[in-house]
C-alpha cells in the first residue's frame, strides 16, 4: 500500500468526435514533449517486463453459434486466481472439462445490467441437464476473503470508493475491502455466478457478465469469478430480452453456446495468449493517475477523482509464442 | 439539502437467475409485511402526485431506419431543463425544427462507452451538411452552472462521490458540485454534445449517448444535454464499430436516422407522454435508500453505499391523456 491514488474514467480512448479530429498543433513555445500522454499512450509505452502472461488454465474460450452473417463469435474469459472465487472456479473448470456447457445458451440480455448463459431447461426438472458429480457447494462466507489473505503489495489504491473502505488492485484485479474482508468488484465485463435466493445455490453452471454501469450492489452477494478479456461485443450487442429481467421470451431467441473450453485443454496451436498490465508496476500507477486527471488534448477540466471500475486493468492478446 | 443518503446499485431489478426463481416462502413467525420492498416495488407504490409530467418541448423523438426484420426503431430523449446545457438545448430544438437531423446517421458505436450520431460527411467540407443560421456558440464556462443558480431544495444527496464534493438530484436529474459550480453527470443513457478539441466547437449537430460504465471524466468537459428515456436498446445493441474510437469503417454500416422531432411539434395524437419520479418526494428518497442497502429477498449483504449513476431516476411512459 505504497501509493494513494484518487483517479479517473471509462473506455480506453477519449471521446474525439468526428467533426474536428485533427491532431492539435502545438503553439509557439510549446514543446511536443510537453503534451501530456493519454492513458492509452501510457499503457502502449509500458516496458515488456510489466506485462504478465495469463496462465492457460485461467482462460476459457466460449464459442457462440455464428451470427446471422455466418461470422464466428468467440468470447475469451479470464478466471480469477485463488483465493477469490476458488471453489466456483474449480467447478467451472470441471463443467468445461466434462463438456457440460456444450449446447447451453445465452438466455437473458438485460440492458445496462447483465448477459446470462446457462441451461435453458434449468427450471424444468424433467428436462434439466444433470450436473456432473463432484461440484463443490459454496457458502455465503465464500463471497469474501479475509483481507489478510491477500498479498499486501497493492501499489494503487482508491480511497474514495462509495461501496467499501478502499478499493485496490492486486495481481491484475480490481478489489475492495471493508470489515476485514476483501472481495472482487462488479465492473463492466466481470463474470459472475448466477444463483437462486439462497447464497449456496450457485454452482458455476449459470454465469453472467456485466454489460452496463457497475452493479456494485451485487458485490459480496454474488461470486465474481472472472472477466471477459476479448469478444464482449458478441454479448453486449445481443438483442435485449423482452421478458421479465431481460430473459428471452421465445426460446428461438436464445443464442446457442457451442462449447466452453479451458485454454490449457486446447491444442497448443489453438490456445489464445493474453497478458495483463501488472497492477504492481510503475506504468499502471501512471495510467490510473492519468485517468484521474486527464490532461491529454481534448480535456479541459481534470476530474480529480476516479472510481475503480473507471480504470480497468489493461489486457492484451499476444501472438503465438509472444 | 435535508437528507444525506449514502445509497446503492445498477438496473431496476435484482439478478434473479433462472435456476431458482420461486417467490420466497416466509417461514413461521415472519409476517409478509416484514419482507423489505425492492427499489422497483417502492417506485411502483409511489403516489400519483409524485410523478411529474415531462413537457413535450423537452422530448425528442428520434426515428432510426427499421431494423433487419423491418421492425421500427424509435428512441425518445428528454432534454435538460434550464439552466443546464441551455444554449445547446436551444440549438438542438432549432436543428430538429429545421429538419437538419433528417438523414444523418449513427456513425460510431464504441463498446462500454458511447453511441454517436451526426452528419457522416461532417469531416469533408465539400460534402458536409451546412448548419442552419442562428445556432449559438457555447464556451468552456457553459459546461458548468454556478451552484447558487440551482434550486436549493435537494432532498437526496450523495456525499461519497469520487468525482465531486457531493452528488445530488434536482428536478429529476443527477448532478454534482465542486468549487461553487454544479453540472450534470455522465451516467448510462445520458446524452451529450460531441465536440472537437476546442471546447467551443460543439453545436448540438453531433450527439452521443453513454452505453457503458459512467464516463465521469467527461463531466465538465462535454455538455450533457439530456437522457434517453425509451428505446436505448436500439442504440446499445448496435454492432460495435471496428474503426478507431468505434467508428464504423464502412459507411454502409451507418444506421440512418430518418428524423428527429421535438414532441411538441408532433400532432397531439402522436406525442409520447412521459413522467419522472420527483426527486424531491418521499418515494425517491426511499428508493435511493433501498438501493443503498438492499434488503429485499436475494440480497445477503447490503452495500452500505451508492454512486449517483447507480440510482437512476425512474421515468415512465404514460398513456394518452394519462
């Protein structure tokens, strides 16, 4: 906990409308070097040593049915590292390895909230897909982890989180802490475990991702187990469901999921490779500071503030063997 | 500024997954009345007197080209009341009345950020659509309003806003204040005025709406002039652009806008009618408190916190003459 950062903002790039997009011309006396870098430029300049390879056991490749034009739709999800969501993540790997997910579907798309996928027949006992043996049942206490269990080396913390005493980043993930506990937060693109009314009813067979403003009220109430690192547009641009809670009313609207595989189970040549920017490195700290107070061209009033979901951890795909 | 509320969360309804969705059965000794209401239930029980009709001069009806199935796509936008965004809102009404918007298009869809519409030829001086005479040029100072100009009757304020000294609600809108100024905040669905690098370059001819986590770094840097009150799914579910900043690379991907009309210019029978829940009433206060600490079934750990974009002001369509 070296540095306190009160930081800034939403997507990778500033809103630069089409009407006047030329590169700003420095006026006399201004050096080019004096132009503050954008958050994206700061990340692009990160040394290779600050990028951390994501283990293939922590990547899921979800293949949806092709779209109306026949184009493939692939979504890559990074699973959370222990101790967060540990039991559910184990279940998810089991479900993927048993090929239980193959043939399920996206059944719910609620605007500004979540896209959810699972067994479309889950509610019908006679038709529901039986779950494989050996799944763990997770309990209410598993939604948080004692703060002491987390590595005490957070470099970037955000003291002004309305939902906790402090938000912070650790090993590439946004987290929050209060009452001696820590938990992963529901930001855009995070993946969680659907459950029923009782907190021990979510196995990992039904998952969702956030496609709107961070629903932080779900923190500590539902397990966050991962995040989409590529292809979220295949989920976020799906037609919204018109039933209650955004469920598709006609099963024909469901979007079939062909398969979900753990990347380490794929042949070496088919494994996607991803890296995240170390949240313990100097670049990430500069990135969050730049998002807190944007001074790159276009911005006239720095925000002097940030929320943890507005400074997403940069993740990139790398070429084979890269 | 009667009440300080530190509140809670994202969409209208809790995530109630399909796997276990029955209504909870009260156990012996529990009265039905003891079940805390959800935010949606609180709003549904609001007295009619707390719903405020939106003036037809403050509603825009944007008609997109029909979708691939030939279904109509209509988006209704509420313009901000004075003094916020006053000059731009005037320009927008002028542009609509001159029918300048008819035939423009959605040209940009950037995931977790914005959908933007305007003249697809704006960058090509020889082909750009000339703007009507009489538009006002707005300046940097116009992005904020002196806090004293706002009505001092905020009932619900949120003290823990990372981007300001205080967020609050006034006349149905989420706002924030710092340094003696107040400004409308960039939440999901808010509509703003695209501009170039200079703060005085946005006329209202190019507009955008937020389709992701609140990009609060844009507050005080771009003018918020309204919000989508119906049909945002026609924008948020559009295919993401694959060019820089999410612009469509092929003009054939642009989504044509047939027309944008001020509702008061439509024949009485065609005017949509909308109401918002008074942010100065008792129901809105209860709603924000319930979102701050959800105690309705499903929730196990109340958040004890809220951010202003996670407690959107309820808006509803009402029947003709309703």
